[in-house]
C-alpha cells in the first residue's frame, strides 16, 4: 500500500441528488472511477466530508449507481475516516487495479450530521434535535411518527419508540426549526437513510416539536435479518456486546416473551433460521426456558445446568410477531405511489385488484403517511409482483387504521394472478417533468395531489435548475428561460419561492412556500428551463405511474 499526498478533486455522479452517486476522482486532468474492492463506510465518510455533504450513511459497491467509463483511478482504498480528501487515503498506484466498471464504488451522504434527544429525564427521551451541516435545531413534528421514532431510538441505542408526545411536552427549543419531514419504513439503521422531503412544507413553530420516548430498558433484545423490527433472529445485549441466542427446544412460550418484551404483539411463529440466516458472532445466551408469561427473556430460566438433557443441537432462534405486518408501495418512481405489497408471516406478497377502489387505496395512503388517495390502480399498472398474493376481495370503509383491518377473504386465499396486482397513487406522491419538452428543455412542472402544476420563478436560482435537471436525468445544470416559450396551460401553479442552496442535496429538500394551487400571480412567472443534458440514465430506473391524471 502507498499513501499519496494532495487533494484530488472528487464528484458524485448518477445519483438522484447532489450528495449521492458513483464516486469519481480527477487525476491528470481526467475523471475516472474508484474500484469497490474493500470499499467501506470510512472511505465514504471521507468523500462526504470532502464534498461538504455531511456524514456517510451508505457505501454501496459493485456499480450500484451504474458503471462509469474511462480509467479506474483508485483501488484497494483504505481510509481511516479522518482524512480530509480521498486521495490522502491509502490506495494502490494511480490507475493500478484489477477491476472493471461493474465494481465502481458509490457513496450516499446525509447533511444531517447529528441527532440527539434533549430535556428528557433520561438520554432516551426528549425533544428531537437535528444538526444540519453543523447547526443544531429542533425538528418540526408535522410528519413525525412512530416509524421515524423507532429508527431514531435504535440509532441512539435506546431500543424502540414507546410514544411520540406532541406540542411542548419537553419544552420549547431554541434556534432554527427544521421543516424537513423524514419518511422511514422503520427498518433503517439511521434516520439519515430515510427519504426526506422539505418541498412545500408549511412554516413550523417551536410549539410543534418532534419528540420521542424510547423504551430504553428494553434495548437488551433485538430481532435482526427480518423485514421489520418485529421479526427475525433473536439477539441479546450483554456486557456491551450483541450476542446470539441459541436453544435446542425453542417454542411459542419463549417466542411469546420476546414479542411481549419488544411490544410487538402476540407471537405468530417460533423458528430456527435456515443456515444462510444464522448468526456468526458471539453467543450471548445458550439455552432458555420460559413459562410464557414473563415480561422479558431475562426473567426466564437462563441458568440451565450443563448436564441438562438436550433434545437436540442448540441453534440460532427466531420469532415472527403479529406486529411485524407492514405495507409498502413498490415500483413507483417515488414514495407514495406503487404496487401494494403486504409483509405477513415473514413474507412479502401482493393484493388482488378484485373490487379494489378508492376506499381501499385511502387506507393504504393514510397508513403510509401519504395523504389521501387520488387513484386506485389495477391490472398491475405498477408491474407484476411475484410470489404470494396475500389479500383478495378487500372491502375497506376507508376509516380502518391498516389494510389488514378491512374485510377480505382469508389470508392467501384468492383466484387471481399477478396481472391483477393492485396499486395506489396517493396525494403526497410527487414527480417532476418538463412539459412541452423537447428532450431536456421545457416548462418545469411538479405532480402533487393528483395534478401536474407549474413552478413560479420567484427566488429561482441556478442551484434549483441544477437539482431539477439532476432529478430528471438531464444533466447536472442548465439555464433559466427568460421568455415564455410555450402557451399558458390550465391547471395549478403549485410552488413559489423555492430556496435551493449550493449544499441542498435534492430537489425535494428545497425549502419553498407552502403548496398552493394559485402560487403564481402572473403566468409569465412560470419557470422554463433548459438542461445541459449530459447526465447518464439513472442507475436504477423505476416505473413511472401511467396514465397519470393531467
């Protein structure tokens, strides 16, 4: 290994936002990629720091953001995380590698550089404060929910969320109030990994602070490798380390205690994970016998004598609790639109479109924090799923809290094929397009509340144009049109006073005036842009809802 001095320029390419993408470095006046061999979060942290993009939340390998072209400048990169530039890290000689571009390294950064809970009686309860590129402020509670709170509690080693008190439960904050809304599905390891939207958010006061009370005393147990926090392989925290739980007679009595301890409802299944899903780390607990009524696994008999007769070989253990049920939308171009899928008994499956209507779609949209329903899509509009079809004949009133609370045929009973998979488009679904577009030039429009509408030019800067072009896959910059190139169209003008800055990560994180269908006072204010069109196609395209009401 050799260490090279000097700060070679770095950029991120082919991500949907400024601070995510394939890593490229400039050497001898030419851009090239970095091989993903041994690529780690330490390496990603240096890239994020060098670009002023905050902290690293992902270090994808193997061409996640699409293959690059040209030289592969760096291989076997080994940063310790404290370097100020990627070129300061250990690596092989410039251009020396044994890779091809399918191994190109990527980075996902978050400008959210710190999270803490303040003014609570413990370190695991309080008002949520977020550090954005070095500045601490309180977080607005307008979209804060238990799924977001679960992720923050886990991130802070505080177990899971018990409640999200509103108002000024933990007092008023000082400093800025961040309008960002995090949209977690509950499985993320870090709040910075969740989708974030600021666009169109209403102003927020210190009287509407996000807060959480975590179940810190229950942090000694977790489930890993499942599709939710309430299913997976059991691990226990002892002496500062997470360890596996092994048992030779694991059954529903022990599983019931685990589910109760984690506040995950009743136990549905007790199982031994198949070999590929078994743990490899230290063993925290070997052998446990519960009566089934205990409040925690630690209260069960965990001191079985070595001479106790064994029914078989002690293996890793797992549980599926009823609280593991989840719903998600798949194959939409952004959150709040897509094919409906339900996680049940540890397996993802689809919903048949027989009788599928807006009342059913409304329950899904509300359950996901996506507003109301604007379309109940059928006939696999968002592509065919695979595997299990969980629900058929769904008949919601629209007032249910979850899709599985609605009347329907029994789980797994149906007369459908995946060509009938149901989908939804919710009011909070957002998309971007260039209307009357000739390639990468046209009137910039945003889709919101089921309708395409224009964006006003007040406060518009080239930073906004750059983020819009990147979101559209039309390059990384462009120009504002100063004359109305196309005739006025009917429909709303959704947004005004967009305040994108040089360090804003994505178009959707730009602050703006609140959503208003009459934002522009004058049709001449509608923005038209021309992008430079040099961007490569996105690395992971997804289905765009079609047809979409215009």
